[in-house]
């Protein structure tokens, strides 16, 4: 989950990290690329990408990996260089967002030697530049993974990314802690920093989910709960939307774990539930999580 850096970084160190991050990401993508028996198209690149979006801790990583495990696909993972650019791109015109998204993604695909495979980009932060990402790839589809916000809050509390005393940073060098991120409404930044950790976590879920719903005409919604409870039906539905073979997705979705469904009932204190509902109750109800 990205956030404004708490300290300045020199230009040479930024350039060095950028080059290293491209190399590490490309090497990881290359390892995920061709499998036994697969062949890349002789010419050109595959334009039918999938952008997996939604709140962190909603199942986006599982879904991205499941899609990328299909023959002819590759999971690009969470591309740190794209994640790091989202705060700056947030207020940019859609065309500028599209140029930057495509530049980063295509460089990673080229360096990873996987331009002929259907790429799966799975940064939750891409939710905030989804219009640009889909403009960059007119044949792409967004897959919005939605999970009960109360369970997401439990997972975020467990990770501690929004905790007051949390040190360190994520893979895009965005610092952890209780400070307001780029996705916090400007007029509420002070309120965010004074809020409880549970409320900050609910705030994150609400903002990411709302952002990811910006392009419904090109987005397939996937409920995490439905994927766990009926993996074959959800795999078939998603495969139809993506024009892919359902059988590999059926096998992948069958690995989804349901032990965390409804964990908020045992893990959250009543005061925490009240904070979550105060911040995100309307969206919970709208999505059917009454």
C-alpha cells in the first residue's frame, strides 16, 4: 500500500533504485513466463492484458497469480515502478496516465521476454489510474476483486501498515505509518491521522474499492467470497469474460482458502466494528455486506 515518502531521496539513488527495480521485476516476470510446451507468437505483442484491481488484502494477489498460471498468460505481479508513479499520476490527464502505464508495463514485458503472453498486472494502486490503464490497452479487461471490508480491515490490522509506530516501507519505497496517503481526501487528512487504526484501514478499503469501480463497462467484478464458495462457477464466469479456457482457472480457484471468511466477527472488538461502519458502512451495505 503506497504512501507519501517521509524523507527526501537523492536523484542518483532514485535512478539507481529505478534501474534495479526494473531488472528485478523483469527477472521475476521472465521466470513466470513460458512453461513447458508453450510457444510465443512469432511477431508482435499480446494486447489483451488483465488489470487486477481492488483493495489490498482483498485477494488481488491470489487472483492475479491464478490468471497468470493459465497457458499463454503471465503474472507480472505488482510492478513497483508503476506503483510508485500512481500518486503523481492521480491528477494527470487520462492520456498522460495511459502513456506512463504503457511505458512501464511494456518495458517490463520486453525485458522479461513475455510480450507475446497475456500479461496480468495486479497493483491495487492501479485502481486509481484505471481509466489510463484501459486507455493504454484498448483490448484489456479490469478484474475488480471485492471482499468484505470488515475482513479486509482484520488483515490490514494484522499487517500493521497503517499503525502509528510502524517503520519501514513497501517495495515501491512508500513509507508505512499513520500519515495520510495520496488517496485520503485533502480536506480530511488531519482527521485520517487522528483516527483509530481500524478506521484508517476501513478508509483504505472504501477508497480503493470506490476507485476500482470507475470503469464498469470494462470491468468484471469478482467477489472473493463467491470465489471461495463456488470456485468452478466463478472461474467459468471470469473465463467467459476474458475469452480464455475455464479449466485452468477452475483448478487455480479451487486453491482459494475460506478460513478467513467472516473473521471480523471473532477478531474485531465492538469499538473497532463501530469505527469501520462509521467510515465505510454505506459502501458495505451497498455491496451487500450488511
